C-alpha cells in the first residue's frame, strides 16, 4: 500500500449553513487515521489481507501518535518513513446534514515520501493518491523492477493529474488498473479546466475510459457517483449501477469502491463480479459517517482525552 496518510479531524452533525463570525455547536469532532492509503488499507483488512503500509509522517508528536495507533491496528509499519522538516499530514473533514463532505487538507510529510524498488515486493501494489515527488520515485522503482508480476492499481492524485510529468505517465502506462472519478478522468484526458463537466453520462464515460486505455488489457474504471461506474477492459464496456442507500457521509466511498475492486481483480474475479463487490463496499461506506472502519485515535472520541 503506497499513499498519503493523514490525521482526519472529522466534524459531523453540522448545521445546514455556517454563520460567519459565530460559534456553532456540532454533533461531534473526532480524530481518525485517514488518507487514501489508510482508507484502502481498511478495505483490504476487512477481506482478511495483510497490508504493509508505505507512507510518510512528520517527526512531530501527532505523527508519533498516528504511527503507534496504526501499528496497534495490526498494520505493518516497517516501511513507514519520517520527514524531519514537514508536519504530519492533516485533513479537516466537514460532513454536512445530507452526508456530503468537504475536505480541507494539508499534505505535509506525505510530499516527502520516497519509493524504492525493494518496497514493491508484493502481489498487489495499490497506489493511493500521492504527490508529484513520490510518483516520480515510484516510476523509477518500477523501472528497476521491470519483471515484477504484481498487480499494479493506481488512483492518481489531482496534483499528478494537473502536472502529468514523465514519471506519472510511465506509472499510468504500466498500471493494470486505473481508477478515476469523472473529473479526474477528464483531467487525465487533457480536457481544459473550463470544459470539465462535473457529471458524465454512461455513454460519455465509456468512451472516455476506452480513450484512456494504454492497451486493451488495462482496466480503466471510472466512478460516476449516483450513476454507478463503468469499466473498459479487453475491448468491452461494463456498467455497474449504484445502489440506493441512505447517505451518512460520502467520505471514503471512492476509496472503498476502488480498493475492493482491486482486490477482486487481483483474485481473478470476472469484471461484473468485481464491480458488484466494489459497489456493495461503497454502499456500506456511504452508510457510515467516518471515512473507514478504524477506531478514532483517542478512545471512543477525541473528547475522551479531555474528560480527565
């Protein structure tokens, strides 16, 4: 597992509108282990997989707490890195009354991550969103291990999609599975910012998925929110309608979809079976207000720390 790790400050039970310059009560404020890499790790562990996590933390107190918490969850942290001059990554996750979430993030130490060839000894290499520098080092590491038989799954970051450097292009070309949402897919295709559509039709997404393939055996998966998802593979298109669920939070749903699809794909399931399993996982995540199934960093609630 390669990707960003953050401390998520999750705010739920928010009012419909925030009044400027005033204090307002919310339902809860809790600290969770978060970031795309940890969200995907939760999915893999739910399916009985062991995970070695490659990410970067700052040499600060929060980073030390997060590393200890992650290790206590049973995750292999032997490849974790510490960045001396950057703080641990953080995100403020604001979950509105409808479940729609807004995220304010600071990448921090995640931008310092370095991937080396020995880090790629796995049967599944899942790349959650990473910064430009880690992506370039990943490209070099993959070049050094050109004979690897691991299934490579890539979920590009917005920063990489905006820059699309040589290393990023090389990683995408080697990926067995590319996972994107509608906006990310258009960015990867080179659509101008002013022309990007927030929503795509199934037909548009199918055409775009085929266009983004580097070769027919590469699986390109595009999630479309309430419309579901489409997959291009081996000259065919597969469509997975979204389940109708009561949404508590949209945070982590995309991570749940792609990570569960990746695991099913690695295990050799047929495309429609893999899509169905991924859809079930995303639907379950939408029914939870926290981004993943990991417990908060301080007991049942961050408020417990102050209770003494």
